[in-house]
């Protein structure tokens, strides 16, 4: 362990054994955390929000990533903008954290004033030779993919985001997330490294023992299983489940709803996976009884039997159902603290207490996120222990963790570590 803290990051990367979890230092060291922020949250595309975070002109919200502060807003023409929250005078923050409504962006320090397009419109006492047009706010490269806001802070954003856009634009179109609304939002700070948060999300090995609420509607077999450990009855049930999956997927595709798994998890910059998953039980939504929580369905949806279109990336996971969507993003705060921000989206015209009850809408993922937070805390405490030795991933239920760890190592090396 002492050698781990003294060694360069490259040595930790080299020490990772295929099929095993990462060496402790890659979860715990401060220099690795700073490298992670630079590589994965500045040089790669990350999801930071949704268009309906800012539904009207003048709506703005601030998202902080490390020392970088961003303003997501809707301008006077109704267009989405993302810009750096840094005044072009002497660098003061323009807006405080959180949501707000503005007609212009006014620096509280010296009242430099910017239009919602980012153009500097007022800078007192700067003299006749001062050129306002050279001091607009710095824009941030972003894409709205089906209403999901992806940004990249690099001057050379990875081009393979186009694959994600091509796949998801069609899949998300019926949900019309651009015109949804945020019905509820919760921030949870997990006591663990961001990679442990992502690893926990990419397997359901732990689900049956830890997520009773989620397992009413979520099928943990979708994440793999060892057939040799199943009883004859369970094996027959699993075979029937996958037969149903093939039939349901074929029917969904025939009805015009793309459903097959598409993944870009290794040998890439932009990491993602999507698939339309069957919902268990009543089969409608991820709620306490698996029935729809919202009577007014999303977008142009007319059916409640179209399962759960899931999408994950290296800082987010999302579930799109006929009646609502759950979108979660993570932002690393330190080597051992991770912000998990979850939003529940409903049709923009849905009325709480009339079209949906908030408890039914949110109970499952509030409980699941709290349970996951406890598991991540336990994992981080374990990797900090001198007794920790990287363990083997299950070849049945944790293959996506192995792919994530491989992708992580490859991307770190690609950026010079």
C-alpha cells in the first residue's frame, strides 16, 4: 500500500490484472482523482443535464465540475446555450450555484453585463478604445441529444459522440424529452470514488439482496447469471425469460421502436450502452407496483408496454419509460466523494396530484439511490483498507465492469498517464 502511494500513476495502471477490479490507488489517491477529472470530465463528453432544466427564455442553472463552473441557459430566442461562468473582466463568478431566472447576466463585482447569448453589452469605465466584441463569455462545446445535454471542455472533443447521437436520436424521439418537465430532483453525495459509483451501476449482481423496491419491476437476469448455479426450476424460468425477450424485442422492432442492444464500451472515447429492457410484474414502469405513475404519457407515446429504454455513459445512467423518465448524472467532488444528481421527468402538461402522485413516481429510485450510496460507501472503505487486493469480476454478472476498467485504463494511457 505504501508503495502504491509513492508510485507514478502509470505503475498503478500497469498493475491492473485483466478481469479484476482496479488497484486501490486508482480509487483513493488524490493525484489519480485530479487526473480523472482532467481525462474523463474535461477531455471526454459528459452529460450534465436536460433541456427541460431551462424550459423558458431566461432560465439558467449552474453546474460545477471541479474548479470549472458552467451556465446552462435558454436565451431570448429560445435556444440552449452553455458557457463558462467566468466574467471576462477579472474572472468573477457571474451566477451562484443552483437555478435562477435572468434577463441578462450581470457580474456582481463590477456590473459587466452580458446578453443571454453571451455577448458583452455593458462594461463601464473601460475607455473609448475598449472592444466589447472581444470579451464575450466563453462558450462550451455541447450537443443536445434527444434533449440530453452533453458537453466537452476539450478543444478537440472526441468525434465518436456521433455514434451515440445517431443511435439515441431515433430511440428518444417518441419520449420528446426536450418538451418534458422536471417533476422532482434529488442530490445524494456518496462517500466513495466516482468509479465505484459507476461500477455499482453497471451490474445487478447485488440487486436481489439490496434493492427490493427496484426488483419489483427490474429483471436482474438481464445483467447475466451463471447457469450452473440455477436450480432446474430457475433455469427453466431463465430460458423462458430470454425466449420472451427475443419475441418482445422482435415485436417492438417491428412496431417501429428500436430495441436491440447497442454498445460502445471498449476501443472508443465515448462510452455508452443502450437497450430496451423488459419491465417485470405489471410491465409498465419502475414504480412500487410496476404500473404507470403518470396518466399523461411522455411525448407522443401511446403505449405503456414498451419497457425501459436504458442508456448509460461514464458519468450517467437513464431510464425512459412510457409515462416518465429517470435521469442520473455523477460529478466527482473528491477522491472519496461523488455527487449523484437524479431527475424525474414527466410530460410538460402533467399536473402533480391530478396526473401523478409524487411518491409513486419517485419512491423506487429514491430508495435504490440511497441503497446504492450505502454500498458505494462500503466499497470505498474496503479499498482504503491495507488488506484490499483487487478481486476477480464474475464472468457472468460483471462483464461490463471488466469492460469499464479496461476502457478506463486505455483512456488514461491515451492521455499520457
